[in-house]
């Protein structure tokens, strides 16, 4: 009886060892696949909202997006950001030209236009000019993505009219004008079959909630940028699956 029991235990142990070995091998293969997966680069084009005026570097929405993607198992390089507070479409274009970019990127984003609206027609910025220059920037973004439209996305302009900074101004008019700029941006983006993420509605949550506004009382806080990424992240995962 003892001999039979020992034989039975040995027979049972063999499949278990085999399964354990196979499981270990599978895990090693998965790890190798992750390690071999090429790192995806990301270029973010924009203005104060992309550079993250008044927030820490790690709170910028492009950085937050990359960190979340990496936490989900994607292999993303730190974003290259070409953006500055106050830039209009033509100023962004000039800086891009100065950069003389020759490489292409696995992901490219564009968010621009708030300063065109802010400066207004009296300072030479009208919606017709915005449409033309936005279209040019979008075409350039496509070129930076190695002409792969599926790797380009646009983010809408937030409504800064809800912030304390403009509490004495015509908030309704600001929202109205920004909606025109966003309509132009959406039209030009969808016309090229590129993804358009509308974060404008959630940006309005800053009205009465100071935690969603940076210390300058105008730009989004890190908390607000997280809400933007909540909207953007799922779509990006579909783009770079």
C-alpha cells in the first residue's frame, strides 16, 4: 500500500510540475514581449494649457497622460512639448519652424486657439485666419506623425470664462466666442478623420470650484487636468492598442 501511494503521488506531481513550468515560461515570454515593444514617442503642440501654466511639470496633462499609459503597460517616452503661455496659432507655427523637427512621432496632439480668441479682431485675430492657420498646424501635426492620421488627436479649448480671473467680464460672451473657435477646430479635425476630444464641458466645472483652478486664478489646476485625461485616455488606448 505504501509503495502504491508513493507511486500515485509521484504521478500527480509530474503534471503539476509541468503546469508550473509552462506557467513560468509563459510569464517570461510576456515579459520579453513587453521589453521588446518599441517605445512610442509623443509630441504635444499648444499654448499655456499644454505647457501647464501655474502647475508642476508632473501635473501637465500630456505628462499625466503618458504616466497613466505607462502604468497601464504601454511603453511611452516622456512627451516632447512645444508650447508656451500666450501663443496664438501663428506664434506656435513660428516656434515649430525654429525647432526644425526632422524626426517623426508615434503620437501627436494639438490644442491651440484660446489666445486667438482673447486677442480678438481688434488685434488682427479673426476666425477666418484661425481656420486657415489651424488647418496648417493640423497638417503639420499629421506630417510629424509620419502621415498617420490615426496617431494624431486634437483637444478642444477650455472655457476660461468660468474662472475667477475674468469674474468682472462678460462670461457668456467669452463662452460664445470660444464655442465658435471650437466649432472651427472640430470641423477641421473631423474633416481629416482625426480624433477630437471635447474637454470644454468639464472645464466649466471650475465655476465655483477653486480646486479646479491654479493659483493664478485663470489656468486649470492639476486636478482639472486629471479630469481632461479621464476623457482623453480611453480614446488614446484605442488609437495605440
